[in-house]
C-alpha cells in the first residue's frame, strides 16, 4: 500500500489573524490574492479560461476556505493545474495535504526546499529572542517539523520555467529559507515575492493586525541567513517590478513599490536585519 502524506507532529491551528483576513483583491485580471488569517495565497490565471495555478497553501486548517475561494473565482468544482510553493513554512503549506487530496494535483517547489517537504529535515527553531514584538514572542508555537508530501511534490524545472505558468519564471531568492523562490513575469513586471520581502512589519503584532503598509525584509523570527536574504532583495529590486504580491501584507504597486524597494536595498541592514537575535551575524552591523 502506498504510504500516506503527513503533516509534522507539531502541526496545529494558529490562533492569530489580521484585519485583512478573508479579504481578496484582483491585482491584475489574472492575478488574484486572498489573505488567510495572516498569510496570502495567490490564484494565477484568467477566470475566463478557467485555467489557473495556486501559489502557496495557506494556514493550517484553511483547506475548505481555499477551495471555496477558488470555486468562487473559477466556478464550481474547478481546480488548479498545480500548486507552486514559494517555500515550505507552515503558513505557506498549512492546507496543502487536504488540497492535494481534494484536487489530485502536483506541487512544485525549489530543489533545496524538498527536504522540508518530504519529511527529511525540520526548519531551524524560530528565534523568540529576536528584536521584535509579539509575533516573534508567539513564534515558539509555530510548527517547524517537516511535512511529508511524498510523490506529490516535485522540484521546479532547473531551466527557470514554472509548470502551468508559461509567462512566469522562478528566481531563487534564498535567505528566509534555503529554497525560497519568487515568481516573475517580464511582460508586465509582476512579482510574487513570497517572504523574500514583505509589505507589513511582521514582528509587530499591531501592524500585522492592521496590515499597515510598510516594506520590510523577510519575517525576522524565521530568517536564518541574512546575507543571502539581502542578496535576494537586491536581485528582486533589479527586476524593477511594477506590482508585487508578498506572503504577508497588502500588494504594492508603482512608485510606492519602486521607492520602497530601493530604500530596502539601501538600508537593508537597518530596516530588515534585527539588532539582535541568534541568527544575526555580527558582521552585518
Ligand atoms: Zn516564511
Ligand atoms: Zn510566511
């Protein structure tokens, strides 16, 4: 008998939310994002063609919500061609096993993220001592043990193409996790950035709750390689995106996006890197 997929043993519902929770916005005709508690999922595809892909898989326990969001936009019993993961943190794979079972579709992630998705390796423990507020303090309850998607997850093609997203290519943007990827489309410079940078100050519970728009580096308590994280932001800024959907916070566009990204690159060590914490390298200050 084929072995079952399983979540990590520390998998659980996380009781936190934001004012954005339950809200969705069509950012472009074929780019829709929706906030599940504190994290965003994206549906890529035009509702007229009914062909679409889901990027990231929400919080633990959110499968029914994600299925109804997809059906509302693409029609009853519609299902995506695939799920693309920016990375494997619990808030991006929270509903994934339920979704795979319901839709019977493949999942793609970067090769370096595979150990965390196939039961081989836990993420490093979140750092509750990192400079930051309540979300960092809550972080010890976040699941870090690997889920095991077995044969349902495949590595993204090494040529940069994204299965079922013909106009996009993936960009390796490590730092937050080793196999973190962002997705970019040249024709309109649309960027799906995952947690490579975010548009809310994730370590402030107040700002998470209110979703006050403010560019930031990756969420601090889970980021372990700040040098790589900085290089990833430099890489994304160089693409000059005109619209960005991030893993947390509201989408950002136009001048606000370009100016904020420029500022993030120039002042990364000050804005993004915490002043103290166990994953902070002293050389960065
Ligand atoms: Zn993350
Ligand atoms: Zn996240």
